[in-house]
């Protein structure tokens, strides 16, 4: 099993993570993933964003498998 | 009289099987309200007019300015200083006399929004700020109007269709299912602060116009209960499905009375003006000892300031760095003055009377402009 997992980061969240793809130690659900992300990037905790798991935006704790694609989507205001 | 839909003008789209004369007739009878005639609004207005939409309303209270031109392609250099709705309407009327263009050179607010959208079949959100986006979303929920939403930032865009169900009696998603609460002022940078590639709103606005045409003509699948994202850097297009937000009932105003109680314009801090200083005052304070200047922009943002000494604390890190703010007078600045005003407010709240906090109105953009003028 892979020891790392990648998370796609959209919009201005990239200013916080410094990269459109973030690598963290593999976790089994989205709550653990967020905890790990907040430890790594404390500013992220103050930001509003959606979590998408395999192209579905989730509302609560969701399992993450080995092939699962995870993305973080912030709101945009520009027009 | 010959039907317009069978004439030469619309021939290339009428020959499409899925579109046909029926699609053109539907389009010629449709009434679409485009809110915001900026980066997204320009392509939306151009394609909807060219395609033969029966009636188009344009809402925008802004004037054309030089920095609009790389992305707001309805305007040219001679239009600077003129009303966007007037210039756009004049050009669209020349483009297609079949389209009736109605101008609303005003800013939408709680007092006029419900009335204006009532007269249209589809509403298109091409605005550039969260206050307007939440106002329009809620108004469209109350009036049950299909809303075609788009927003851009940097190299990326989002598009969605709200208040339309996939099947009859199925739920209808809206913006608050995605982002229930309006972000705090300064939390998300706007285009003036974050920047945007000129062609990007052209691409996203064109997707938006296409969604409007599909809704009117009933062609294809719409972005119902889905959010499309586009990234110009790597050409990635993604479509995300979403489900109803658990708290939607508690957040969205249920009727017109509730709507009038909402506070969309939270961007104006109560007492915000107390914290704001203009460029002249800023320059006077630069000569004062014991004054701390703080740039609250992100580390990579330009222009870099070399003219005076200052510290850099991005707004998001401010709350972790209270111990670095030792001096009595603190002047915050950012790109356009939005984030620095939030920083000044937060700091004043944290320290109370021990720190005098100010924000440079108009940001470093205004400061640079003023000093460039003085040099020439």
C-alpha cells in the first residue's frame, strides 16, 4: 500500500499550500485528512472550501480508499 | 411574414438537429437578465445577442476603465469613463436588431433585486463580489428563477446551474448548497487583488452562455446540481456532483420579508471608515517614528515595495502573530485596501485602545498611482 496520498488544491488555496497538489501520509477518511492538512497548513483551517471525493462534493466524514481522488474547492468571487 | 427562425441569420444553428427552428423560436422569445457587464458579462452578452435571444437585460452601475480592457472585450479605449450598460447596449443593438436590450445602470440590492429578476426567464450571475452573488442566489431561490452562475480567479473558473431540477419534483441545488455562508470580507481575494488572465473569463463566460442557450432550448444536459471547474494552466475540466446542504433551510431567506432582513453588504465594516487613511495621510505617517507598517498580502504578490520599511504578515497568519505587533501605531496595507481594512479591524478588536490601527484606502495600487503621477 502507498504510504502517501495526493490531494488536489484549487484556486487561492494554492497560495497556502504552495502547490496545486499536496502530498500527505495516507489516511482512511476525510476527517483524518483534514486534521493532517490543518497540522501542515494551519491557515487552511480559517478558509472555506468544499471537499470532493471522487468528484462528489461531500457533507461529512467519508472513507478514502487507495484509488480515491480528493480535491479541495474554495469559493471564487471574480467576474 | 417569414419566421425569423427560418431566415439566413440563424441558419448555422437551426440546421443542428437538436436545436432546429423550435430552438431558435424558443431563444427569440426568451428573456435573460445578465447581472454584471464585466469579464464574464461581455462574452455572455455577445453570444446571447448574436444567437438571437429575444430580450436581454444588462445590470451594471460601473464605468469602463483602462484595466477592464484586456478581458472586457465589448469595450474599447474610447469607451473609458462611459457607462458599461450604455456602451454594451449600443454595441449589442448593432450586433443584432432582433434582440431587445434593456439597460439597468444600477447596483442590485435588496430593494430592487426581486422586482427586476421577476421580469426575466433566466438570470445570469456575472458579478465580481460575494455580496451580489448571495443576494442574487437568494432572490432567485425565492422567485424560483433558473440561475446560471460563474466565477473566476486567476487561471480558474467555476460554472453551475441553480434552481433547476434534473427531473420533475427533484431537488434544486443553489449556491448555498455549495458555500452556505458568505465568506468574511477579505477572506477571498477578488480579481483586482488576485489577478485574472484576460482570456479566462472569456472561456468561462462562453460556457455560461452555452448553459443559458441549452436551458432555453432544452438541448443536452445542463450543469444541474453539479459544479464545473476549469483550469487554464493544465486544461483540466472537472464536473463535481453535490447534494443538498443540511442547513440550507436555516440559511436561505424563506420569503420576501426574510430576504429584506438579510445583511449582504457586510463588506462595509461598521465603523470601517474610522480605520481608513488616504495616501496623503499614509505618507505623513511614513515620516513618523514608532509607526509599524505591515503588508498583509501573500508573499508572492506584486508590486514589491522598496520605497519604505515594512513587515510582511499575510492576513491569514495575523492571528498567530499578535506578539509581532508591539508598537502603538500600526498601518496595514494590501493590494486594494480590502484585506488591510479587515486586518486593522481585527487588530483593533484584539488590542483595544493600546494600538492605533489604520488601513491604507485603495491599497498599494492607489499609493503607487499617486506617486507615479508626482514623478511625471
